[in-house]
């Protein structure tokens, strides 16, 4: 690393602030002016920008899942829940609540020959004098029994109609429902297979290129080593030759002098 | 209509989970990226990301909005990363280059990217990860938050709980180390 000799006040902090453009306007202008005349700052700024460019290419791999969590509502919407309950069930529940409330409030409902009488209050009324059973009382209660049975029949028919309608809609939805998931499943399986195949091809190609690079680097290293060894051998051989030649020359000289 | 983070937080506090899901969708990638760059492993990053949102969901009622929602999330994620490294006794940030899956890169790359480019990018990623692994945790955190999440110096200072000048010093020192490491690798 180069030794920085710049004496700009608080230089490192200002340089970093300038590098990331997180700096006051006045400080920016001052440092910009300084950089034009300061070689060390200009050089370091360029190097740090280069580091940032390299860092910018570091991307984390895409997560396998598209989303990590899915939270359910903590307070379920009461309206939506009520919508899923049939009307007749809601009516029955309302009647049940009404009945329970009536029993608590000491509600007294009478429907007889004198008409509909409703009486509320916590104080129980004085018991009426027992009336002698009247002949044909059963027949006198017949009106409300008839109305009740009519209401019962109406409810039953409505329930039947509702269940038939839902059965029909379910039946009509069945063919599409039976085929769609399969088609969708096949489509998704095809997409997954295609992606998998593509990935495998990519991986194979990547490995091949890496293998080729490794082979090339190894070959280059081997060639260099061979060349070096040949050089050593040649040098040694040449040295030996020189020695032998010197020896022969020496012997020739010695033989000639004698 | 696009709600702001603050509006979605308010609705989440009121019990609207869909609003919180929107926050998750909006912030899961940045949080995952932060965790990945801190931990260096996709599986760990995913777990930390999930735990971050679970904790945020549980604690959203106590969020008073003194800081930005994203800063609050970052703080949770950074604490979890720190705990994760301590608990797992793993060396942070990829001193395990074999775990870097080239296939993930292949899947994420552009279709037009050639294999040579892919290999080059893969190598570059390994080089950067190795260099980042040599940084002390606080320098690495400062660089990640500034470089990849574009937080201001003040936001980083608030997030990690140190003076603003310290953040700048950490950034400068961290970048100096990276410059040396990356330069040495290029030679």
C-alpha cells in the first residue's frame, strides 16, 4: 500500500464520505478542489473506486424459495367467516340465541285461542287458576302446530334445494377440477424438468471449462518445467564438453612438449 | 395502491397480517442478501432471514417508529447473524469456497451470459468472498450496509451503535484491506 503523505484535515473520513457521496455540499466542493492538486488522494480515490466496482459484482445466489414466510391473520375477519355459513344455519343460531335470552329474561310467549301473548319480566306471574280441560283443546292448538309444521317443511325444502344446488355446482365443477390440476401439475413438472436440465447442462459446461482451464494451466506449468530441465541438461552437457575439450587440449599440449 | 412501510407497519400492528406479508415481500431479498454476505452460506442466510421476520412479526406491536422499519429489521438480522456465528462457531463469510454453488450462479445469471463469463464471475465472487472473510466483523458489516444496502453513515452508526466517525474509519480501513487483498489476487 502506498504511504499517504497528504495532510488534508480528517482526510480518511472525508475521502470515504466523498467516495460514497455522503458528504455536505461545502465539504464536497472543498475536497474536490483538493483532489485536483493532490496526487495521493486522487490515486487512492481511483483505487477505492475500483474496489467498489469489484465489490459491486458480488451478488448472493438467488434463494431457492420465492418467499420465506407467510403470516396468517392474528385476528380473523368475522365478516368473512359469517359469509361462509349458510343463511339457514345463521337463522338457527339466531333462534338459539333468542331462546337462550328468553329463558334468561323469563320470557313467556303464549299462542292460543286468544292470540299471541308475550310477557317478560323477572317476576313470575301469579299462577292462573287451573282451568278445566276443555274438550277439543288439541284441536284448538292445531293452528300453531300447523304453522310450525309448515315452517319446518319450508326449512327442509330450502335446505334440500341448497344442498342440491351445491351438489350440481360441484358436479359441474368436477370435470374441470379433475383435469386442471393434472394439466397444471404436468406443466409445472415440465418446467421443473426443463430448468433442471438447463442447470445440468450449465453445470457440465462450467465443469468442462474449469477442467480445460486447469488442464491448460497444468500443461503450461509442465512445459515450463520441461524447458527448464532441458536448459539444465544442455548447460551441463555443454559444460562437460568444454571440460573434455580442455582436457584433450591439455593432453595435446603435454604430448607435443615431450 | 402502494403503501409505505410506515402505513403497512401501522396496519400490521392492528392485526392485518396481509400488510405484514407485504412488508416481508418487500424486504426479504435485502435481508437475505445481508445475511448471506455476513454468513456466506445460503442455507444459514435463509434461516436467519426467516427468523428475522418471525421475530419482527412477534415484536411488531412494540415497534414505536423511532427508527425506520428497515433499520429495525436490519438490526434484528445483524444480531441474529452475530448470534448465529457465535453459536455455530462458524467462520463468517465463506472460507469454505467449495460451498459456493456454481449452479446457483448459473441459475441466477442472464440467459445471454456465456460460460466463460460465468466462470469469470464465479472466480470473482470467490475472490471477493475470501477478501471479505479477512475483514473484522465490524468493518465487514459497515461495508455491507454501505455498499449493498446504501444506508447513510448516520443510519449505520445508529444501527450498530457507534459514533459516525467510527463508521467512516471502519469503512476506510475495510476498503484498504480489500484493496490490498484484491490487488494481490490480481497479480
